[in-house]
C-alpha cells in the first residue's frame, strides 16, 4: 500500500492538507490493494481442491511395494501396455525400497556429488540469470530508463503478458526441441540481451527499444530457464535420492532468489544499471559454458538411463 500511495503522490501531487483525506477517500486507498490480495485466493483455492485428485507418483508407489496401485496410475496415464512396460522397466532396474533411503548422507556420497552439483547450479542459475530482477524491480528499471509513471505501469503489464504467453511456448517446445537446447537458448539469449540492455543504459537511451529488450528478456526466460529448470530437476536425480535432492536444489534456488533480490539495489547503486546488467550477462555466459559442458539432454530418456549417464 505504501508503494501505491507513493506512486500516486508522485504522479499527481496534491496539497499537503488534503493528502491524507484524499488517500483515505480514494478507491485505491481503501479497496484496490485489498482486491489485489483477494484475487490470489481463487487460484490458490482451486489448486488446493484439485490437489486432492493428483495421484501418487508411480515410482513412489513401486518403491513402497504398492504394485497394483502403481499399475493403475500408469494405465490411467498411458494405457495398459504403457503400464506393463514401465513396471517391467522398474522391476529390472536397480530401484528397490531397501536402497531408496533418500538420506543426506547418501546424497553427499561420492557417486551422487556430480549430479547434485549439476542440480544446484541449474537451480541457482535460474535465479542469478537476473530476470526476476525485472519482475521485482520493474518500476525502478523503467524509471531509470527515463519512463514516466504511467508508461512504467503500462510496461509492467506488457512484461506480465509476455511472461504468460511465452510460458505456453515452452510447453509446446520442451518435448520437441529438448531441455538442453532450451536451457542453452535461454542462457545465450539472455546474455546477449543484457549486453545490449546495459549498453542502452550506458548511453542513456530510452523509448520503445528499451521496452522491447525487456520484453525479449522476459520472453526468453519464460520459454526456457523459467519452466524448463523445474523439468530438469525432476528428471536428473536418481530415485534413491530424488526427494532429498529435489529439496536441496529447491532450497538452493530460493537462496539464489534471495541473494539476487537483496543485491540488486546494492549493485545498481554502486555500478549503475549498465554495470549491473553486464554482470548478469557475464553470469549467463559462464552458465552457458557450464551447461554446454555438463548438462545432458534428458528428453526421451528413462530415469534409469539418465542415472547411468550421470552417476
């Protein structure tokens, strides 16, 4: 609410003796921000209710010895023949309920350190690529480029639309182009965009081209690093350590989110917008090299085959 009030005062200054009364009497001051929070209740409630209809993972059911239930879930997903094939694969693999302890001690043992490092780097890079800075500090980013408040709010809406639209692009392409290709596209594309964006800030450019660059960055992220990271994290970890490995990688991801959000104002104050986005471009370049050298393609591969490649 404080941010909304501040923006309103900046956009339309009024005499000090009327400020408090006008704010209290305004729809935005009394109700607008409440509707913003209430609006989030509906998707949250829908998710909560629909979660009761999500079946357990067939692999988890197999590990717990609930073979018939695992067959039922697999048949619902891909039909009886698919279920039979998957059960045979699980039965012939090294997966067993006695081996799948999922303990931290096993996760940090020598065979699993490489895949754990890969998962942590992928998770942290999803944040340190810098795109969430645009979401969290969109107003500051656009204002530093010389946009007025009304244009800033419009640009924020445009970036949100781009994020939604290009997430659907990821859904369409993730099984056609592959996870590795999309991750490399995201790292390389964002690195190039940030280089140009930093140059625009350095030479104090503004206008449509700046908005276009920001929208391209959001689009690039939404069709690659944003959603595909979660797909990769669900595929690269062996069954024995899957639960604890996913938890560790997710913890690292949100620590990365915290550090990114916390450090942006510090970097922006000391290096300026140009230097800050050039740092993000450097992070993208380093991550591109790492992903190119260490990230395998997971599309169309069974978890057992991936385990043999990564362990």
